[in-house]
C-alpha cells in the first residue's frame, strides 16, 4: 500500500473591544537581535526576535503511524505515515511574511547543514490577522502561514535537531529570521492527552478545555472540519495524521496557541497574555467539528496530542486496489457538535 505523503468576524470584534489594541501590523518589532545561544559555531547564521512573540514557531515530532482498518471486518488494511517509519516531521508557523524556508538539521559532526535542495513553500496562508495577548492588551499582527517538512532518513545522532531560516522575496542570509531550534529525543513517542471539553456545548462560543501535560510550555488548539472537496478516503487519512495543526483538506475554524498556564479558553474571549489566535470563524450550531489539542515542550518537540483512547474515530470509503473499501481510523481529535441556543420562552398572554 502506498504511504500517505504528504474576516475577521463579529465575535472577534467583541474580543478586541474587551481588550485594548496596542499594536498594528506596521508596528511589529524589527528583527535585529542575533541569538548568541543559537548561533554558536556550527549553527546556521541568522536573526531571531528576542520577544516572547517569536517570529517563527517550529514544532517537531517523530512521524507517528496511523492504522487504517476495514470498517466491516476490523482487520488492519495498512498503516499511514506522513513520510515513513523512522522519519522526523515538523511544522513552521510563520509570522514574518516569509516567501519560503531553508531547513537545516544537526549532522553526525554536530554541525548544521541543509538537508533539502529546495526551499519550503507555504501549505496554508490564513487571511485572518494574528492576535497576540500581552499584559497591556492585544497586538494585532499580520496574518500567519504554515510550512511543513519531513526528513525521511534522519542522521543517527543522539540529539537530532532542526531549524529553519526564512527567505523573504526569495533572498536569505545571516540577516534573515530563524525559527526556534526544534530538538527530538530518539525513540520517544508522542504521548496521548485528553480534550476535556463538552462534546455538545450549548452554543457556538465553545468552552475549550484540555488536560495539563507535565513538561509542556504551551498548547496548540485546532478546531476544523474535513473539506467538502475530498474525493477519496486517502485524502481524509492525511487530515487525521498526528500534527500540531491538522494538514490536508481541512477547513479551519479556530487555531490558537496558549502558554502552559492556560488549559481552558472560551471562544470569543480576550486573548490571554502569551497566547495567540491565528484563525477565528463562527461555528454553526448542529454542525460537528473536530478539536485537536497538542502539547509542546521547551525544545519545540510535540510531546502529546489527542491520540488513541483520547481520540474519536471516523469512517469513510477509499479506493484500494480498484475496490471501494469502507475504512475506519482514529481522527486524532475529538468530535464536538455545538448546539443552537433555545429560543426564549413565550410569555403567557
């Protein structure tokens, strides 16, 4: 079996009214601060913002298998990967407006070198502004975008690590932005974590809650649906593969990042200090969405997500060997259906 490869709406206006807006896209801090802790000898030269609202956020994890079963017999049909067994994969959430990214990895001699002969291009560009919470109010920043990468055959080193350097207008070099350093621990899998919110919240302003994970410095929360242009189950499987932000043919309703001190958030509320909202769109009542939560540690590694027993399953059809087969798989998320609020009671005449 072939492996799987890889307007601002009114509620957010309420968010901004509840929180002072102290920034604008043109006021973003210039990237002029070299990070001496990263640019030490063998590290690729570049520039990194020293603020908490880092210009790029690199998350890395081991390529984690997704078993796909025959929905009727329960037999395993195949195991899907984003790349292949033993690979490392990652996502860059970019806030610089980059046109591409060069990817570097740590080699056996501890030096970093490019491991791809091409630059990454964005797989998603969001039209929404990016909102970052500070102690003094909410900064309104330019839209973010998503990059994805895979390293199918990483070098056998004790501390595998990756870093990206932005291309802007096709140019890059020592004066261009770097991502954080993403470090993996060989042989350590992703843990499962629970989404603890209601599966049928009373309205579209969903109260998102999740399990605290030891060692996490933050959590990615993604609320999404499968897109209507999916034509085969193989495309659905891509959306279910473990990732901080689900990829493939998905329709985004909410994407947010929250610091470790935050384990709940009601959609439409002010952005907590240290958190950011990349996407926010109105949810429709009685329409199911998937909610995925992922924990990231200080090294940029995704250490847990809504896997296995903490995930719901889904079923669809896939063409396998020329036959239409009913398949079942874990969505690595929870299925949630917001309800429509009941109308007010009619007063007696």
